[in-house]
C-alpha cells in the first residue's frame, strides 16, 4: 500500500490570501499580501497580518467596512 495515499487528508480550510482572491476582493496574490501586511484585513473582529491564516467555515473576514462570511 502506498503510504502517501493513506496520509492524504482534505482539510476544511482556505488560507486568507486565497480567500481574498477567490472572493474577488483583490486581483492578485501580491495585492492580498500588501493589504494583509498593512493591517487592512480583520478576521473575526481582530486585525490579521498573516496571509497564511487558515480560515474555516463561519469565520468572518472584514475589509473596508464590508464583512464576508467563509462558506466552504
């Protein structure tokens, strides 16, 4: 049996920078990186500066007074 196959698990999350692109909030990964680094993004009411922050179902992402709920 191939060990790699038994170790593969699909995680129910999306990274913050990917979420911003997926929702069309930013056009590029570079733009996402800058906006996150500059403290323009809040997750669940707290400023988030990690672009790799894992978002799960029900998390709330706020930018420019607009809030998006994560639905995976």
